[in-house]
């Protein structure tokens, strides 16, 4: 007698296992300082809730230092933090073109506002923005706010100041140690919203953003009082929140002549469930 065995088709379901993913933790701190009557700085960190959006567009960190005093520099910096993220995350363009277009729209909006109201004439803002996508960093920058990257044992300055003293330094007319004490150190050569045409810098940073690295964005009210090496030491010896508060405290203690803002973003590794995959295997029953 012959027996026939039929092979049964079964589904094997892989058990979800943790996979390492890149994520970011951000801390922001800002203060009016010891001299100014109001705070004209604005800063923002945006992390899209949807995983797909984060994968495609990344996260955005931005610091803007408004100028104009009675001309409402706070409006200019606030407009930058509103316009740029809105355009960037709604855009289908590549990262740098979208960031550039966001800067241009913010510039146009600020400039047109200033032309319509006498009270706003002359207002403008610096703007330093960094997009983090995976381990890539994309930089948009105009003015004298700064972006740094703490990587390994070095705090790298990613942005170049658009200032009169920076021009003097590049031409060899002053020494690096003279920059922060020069009487014309507060003269900037580029800004957002002060003219119809914007001249800003956009680039893919040539350094990767790895786990444990820290991105630092700040206004000049911070870095004029805290040298890069001290900033590095504070970040290395404090929690992220404590580091931000300590830097604000020291800048105020040492003079605080301007508004003070700092945004710290740390790259970290998190665990997420691996996508469950179904495979088919033929085995005898």
C-alpha cells in the first residue's frame, strides 16, 4: 500500500528584534541678558512626529538674532523661525534647495514688512539653521550667529561669520585674538531682511553627525563671553540641560551686554522594533 504525504505551506514570522536607530535630543535656552530691555533672539528645534517625514526631511535646528532695537528685531527673528520651517517641511525639493528657498521667503517677508511700516524700518536678523538627516548635516547661514559641532575632542566651527572683523581677519589686517575685542566687532556685513536680495551660505557639512556628537547653535551674546574650548569643557562635564543653563549663566555673569541664546542637539542611539517580515518555507508535516 502506498502512502502519499502532502507538504503543508507554512508562514514563518520573524520575532521583532531591536535595531539601532539615530535620534536626537535637543535643549534650548535663551535670556535677555544683563543690559537689554527685551529679547530679540528666537530659536527652535523641530522633529517631525511621523517617522517617514523624519527619514525624508530630517530635523531642523535654528537660531536667529534680531537686529534693529526699536525697529523690532524680535519680529524679524520670529519671522525667520516661522517661515523657514514651514516652507522646508512642506517642500518636496532636496534638502539644500528647500533650505535656501525657505531663507529667501523669510528674507522677502521681513523686508516687505519693514517697507510697509515706518516703525519696522531697518529691522533684520541673523539666521543659522542646521538640518540633521541621519548622520548628515546641512547648513544655512547668514550673519554672525554660529554653528559648532563637538566631535571627538574638537569643537569645530561650521559657520563663517559675516562681519567686518572677519573680513579684516581674512585679509590679514588683524590677528585672531583681536577679533572679540575689536571696536567694530558688532558690524555685520550680511543679514536677513535688510535688503530685497539675500546673500547667504548653504552647504552639506563635511563632517558626519555621529552618536555622542553635539551640535551647538548660538547667538553672539554667548560666544563673545565663552571661548570654544570652555564651551567644549562645559558640554563634556554636564548634562545637556545643565550645559545650556551654565553657559547662559556665565555669559550673564561676564557682562551679558546682548541677548544670549544657545541650542544644543545631541545625536543618540535608540532602539526600535525591526519590521516584521513574513517568509514562506515548505516543510513536511
